[in-house]
């Protein structure tokens, strides 16, 4: 079973998860079973056409007949099960086929949430994961109760999520990394640095795997550098899980690690800087519509411009972001960042003469 199908099957089998949680693998002699466990066993008796009644079920499950009656009422009234009493057989039975138990309750909101999640993973189109998601969506829509009738094609025509510059993931690579993360196993690979194009052998302790900013990245403790490093999956080669197990070298939290940066590269130990950028024209409108960083403060000025204030520890990606707004963005502080933007702008101007 591939990684996508395994994850999807886990998602789509809540009953199996509940049964494991409620300890149904072994009999619970001498103690009262939890309600969902009782209801599941009642469902098995009904599905087998044994025509159980309150007395037989109470003896089997070691509870009172009143408890069984409440369970049956709950199944009929809350779950909407086609449950009736047959006076000839002196027991209860299903009057229609029951394909899923508990019945799947899903509405438009849930279907839309699944659709958006599937669209966000558009970079996996044509892969096993995308196929599993499509299959899962169809199964959910088929078994959804109520009057919800929405097809995948209808949603495709009505809604979309678009992004550019997305990495094409290697599912085999992701599966290896996921296994190492779950089992706390060290990894060996060769990694090519984008700046100098040099390839170097690395032994790391994987901490976190994330899809962000259009790409897939591994956050890991590099045993050679004695620090946390970020690795883009397309530049990882000769990936291998080692036999060595490890404990987390740090209490790693991705949000905490990246909170001082607007990008992937960060400096958690660097001092915080106050960054102020002035936006004009359409840029002021667009910047005000979005959340760029948790520290941001937005101030509208009487002339229609906007001041965006950020508190960051790492600003290497800020010049490129500012320049992407053309002449509609100006760094007011700090001075070093303003100079760096001017330097890069001169380089761009020189290339385009």
C-alpha cells in the first residue's frame, strides 16, 4: 500500500480507530463497555440478521435492558439507522442495507474543505497521493447522507486554487523521510548547495518535513555543522535511512524557528530588527489586504500611502520582496537594509540597459 492510500484509509475508517480506542480487540468481562463499543456490537448482531432483542443483547453485553433500549433509540434517532422491531421474530432488524457504520455525516462545508485541501496539493497531480485523494473524495461524496449532491467536476468548474513555481515532489523520497521522522532514524544523503553548486555528504537527524512556499523542505540537525539546517528535497541525492536511532537534539517547533523571518532562511539567535517599508499606489492596497508576518503593523497615511512595520531577525529575503513591487515600495529603515535594496536595484538596472 502506498503512502497516500495508507493515509487516506486511516482517514476514512473512523470506526476502526474508535474500536481500537475503546479496546474492542479483547472482551471486557466484568465491566461496562463504553457506549460506542456496545453500539458497534449491536450493529454486528443486526447485520447478521440474528434478530436480537433487549433481553438477549443485555445478557450478551452484561448491561441492563434499559441501557440496550437507549442504545437502540440512539442508533435509530441520532444515526438514522433503518431499525425496526419484528414481533414475529421477537427482535430488531435492519429494514434496509447498511453500507457504512457509523453513517458518514457530511455536508457542503466538509466537501468544500476537502476540495480546497485537494487543490492545495495540486503539485502532486498525477501521483499516487493525488489519485488517493480523488478516490477518497468520490467515496465521501457517494456515502454522504442528506441531500448533498456535488460532483468533483462541478467543483472544478466553480472553484480553483492556483500557484506558480511549485516543486514536483518525489513520493518515494517523501516516504523515506517520513519513515525516518516517525522512527527517529538518522539519514545520510548528498546535498547540493544552491549558492555555490557544491555537493557535500550529510548525516542528519530529521526534525520536520514541510511543504511551504511552493516547495518541500526537510528541517534537520546536521551532525557536521552541529546546527539545524534546511534542505530542499530536489537537491537531496543518494538518500538512505541509517540504523542509528536518536532522540531530538532540540525542542524543535517550526513556527518558533521561523518567526523571525519572512522566508525559509532564518537566524533564531540574531537580534531583532525593526523594518519599516512605505508602499504607494496599488501596492498600498494589496499589502493591506494580506497577512505577511505575525509581527506586522499597518498604518494608513493621509496621502494614501501605507507604512508596514515588521520585527525580524533575518532580512535577506526582504530586498527581493521589496523590488518585486517596482517603484511602489521604499525601505525606510534600517539603513543597512535600505542600502542593500539600492545595491540590488543598481545591479538590476545594469543588467537591463
